[in-house]
C-alpha cells in the first residue's frame, strides 16, 4: 500500500470520528430552535386577568337576641303537644291552635291518622281520573326534577317540617306525568290498605284537649323561657350591657315552662339586638336599612330598619333593628349567630396591581389583540387586593366585562403594540 493511500485512509477515519459530534451539534441546534419557537409562542411580555362581574358586601358577623311581643298560652293540662297550626301563622281569637295528648303514643296515633286521611283523599281523587295526552314530556320531567331537588334540599338542610309537603309535591308531579302519557292508575288496592289502617287507628284513638288562642296573633308552638326576659314596650331603652347579658347567657331563661302550650305574638314588629365594634357601627344611621343573615339556619336573609344605635363603650356599641316579616323559620329565632350586611356592591373585579392613574383619571391598561389600551374605571369598593368597578350611566371609555386587564407589564402606554 502506497504512502498516499495510507494518508487518505487516515483522513477518512478522522472524518468519521467527528461525525457523531457534528450530528449531536446539529440536533442541539434543531432542539434549540424548537424550544425558542415554543417559548416565543407562549411568552407574553404582560400578565393579564379577565374582567368579570362580581358582587361583594361590607359585612360583620356577630350574635343576636330576638325580642317579640309574646304571650305564653297557659293551660291546666300536661302531655304531648301536637300543633294544629304552622309556627308563624296568624290566628284569630278562639281558633284551635293545638291538641294535647296524655301520652306520646296517642300523639303519634293522631298524627298518623291525620296523614292516612289525607292519603285517602288523594288516592280517591285519582279514581276515574284521566290526564290529557301530551307530547311535552320534557316539561313534566322538569317538574319531577325540580320536586326531587326541593326534597333533597329539605333533607340536607334539616327542614323536617317540609318533608311531607315536598314529598307530596314530588308524588303529584310523578302522577301528572303518568296520567298525561296515557298510564291508567288504579288506586283500588292502595285505598283498601289505607281504609284498613284507618279503622285500626280509629279504634286506638285516644282523647285529647284542644288548646285555643285567647287573643289574635302569630302562633308559635314552643316556649324557651325568654318570653318575659325583656319588656317589649321598653326594648328601645336597653343599654349595651343589658343586651350583652341577653346574648352571652348572663340573663337566664325561665326554667318552669310546663304550664305553657305555645305562645302568641301580638305585634307585627319584632326586634333584633346586636353588639358590634363601634367602627362597624359608624357606617350605620338611625332610619337606615341593613340586611340580616341568620347563619346556621334556613331562614331567608331579611331587610331590617335601624331604630337605635347606643353610645359606644370600650370600643363596642349595641344596635337595635326592627322588622315585620314572619314565617315558621323566623318564629323560632331567639339567640342566633348573624351576619350583618351594611352595603352590597356589584361591578367588575380589578386586581389593585393593575390600577393606574393618568392625568387624574384612574383606569387600567387592557390588551386588545396585541395593542395596549387605557380604559377608565369607577371604583365603588376596594380592599387590600381587589377593587369593584362600576360603569357610570351614559359614559363611554370605561372597562367592560371580559376585557383583558394587564396586571403586570413594563413601559405601558395607550396604543403600544406588543411584539
């Protein structure tokens, strides 16, 4: 082999030796280009948030004591009370409001007897009843779904008094669907079973004493001993110390309630007593309104009038609120945790980091495509992190819902084009 051939072979070997390194370098370049493109696609010189509508409230949580114009119903009987009237319902003088049985078994027998009679009336109404044929099954199904939701909600929230009513509504909805889609319902067997049970219950029916209302008012079937703890006519004279004692338990209830068979509430108005920080009370004024939520209960929030704000002492003050709504949920309130809502604000939520002030006008920069625009804001509520902004009527140039608010970015100005 000549020297020239040896040199050529050696050169080829050197080239082959460096090829893996060249391939690796080429691969790294390709990966680098790919990563750069990914970075470029995902990179944004600014951080944004979408403007969405939100409602917030300025509120405080505390405890409350409820005062009503209550008169206990005295009766010279003892036993198990079965109300005939729903709590919170208005009754007239002389109306039967409850019955008293000498044993719990007799009371249970009475309640079952009442339910069986209602079922007999219901199934009797189905005899020879034919529904109107309909193709709108979806509406009928929606009634059933809604009734199911209501029943489940009543169970989850512990509304025991509503079980029977919700169950009946669901049963009626299912029956309506069956009749309206051509199903023939024959309640004969069910009626036979109910009538047999009715006869059994009537044989064991015990005696009872009727309790009547001795004056008109809202009937409440329970007593808690606080009926006479506060003079209704003197409620506006209560001091913060006395209200505190009612709330914290220093004022004890009457222990002997055995002779009372419920009570009647005469006046329409009733009062809610609270003690709060004087700084929170500073936003209130007599004659104003406040929303009260009874936390831990199923009672609906209500609007109450501020009728008294006592002088502050030790950084705290008491307030007296008045309202006139009454139902079975409000009727049983006495000592409850509450949430007092002073004001409610609705608008677009804006991160405070995004707020700018240009020529005396507060606003935010928003991203429209890749163009930065300045939009005005009208702040109605603000905390340490966010502000709620509304749009004044008839005004333009303000932040709108779904605008892309720039929260982080540098060297921003109206009209800037982002690369």
